[in-house]
């Protein structure tokens, strides 16, 4: 299932172009492109607070696992992991 698309304005049907112009509140130029993404917005209110609390609890749990290790070793492990990801994207 696709959640986004990118189209050149000149490729849009007249109805689609008018709809995009109505959403944007301005005319589109032929040399422009339109990108549309569909996503579920981030939670708000109580749900957001609960998620933030769970995230903080998870971060604290992970931090406790690192207690007792010299900070230089932790930094070296993070640097090594970041370097690996940069040079091995897949």
C-alpha cells in the first residue's frame, strides 16, 4: 500500500490540479511538482503523555544496563556502531 506520491503539476488532471490548488491556497506553476503523503498523526493529550512515559522508562532501563562501564568504552561502542551503519547501509 502506497502512502505517498510525487507528481509534476503538468501531469495532473485538471480536477486534481484544482484540488491541490484549493488545498494549498494558491495557483500551481507548470514547473512545480506536488508531493502528497498520508500518515497517522502523532498522538496528543493523554495518549501522548503515556507514550512519552513509556519511552522514558525504556531509556532508563537501557541506561541502567550501561552502568558500570567506563564512559570511554560506551562512546567507542556508539562510534563503532555509527561508523558501521554509515558504511553498510543495508
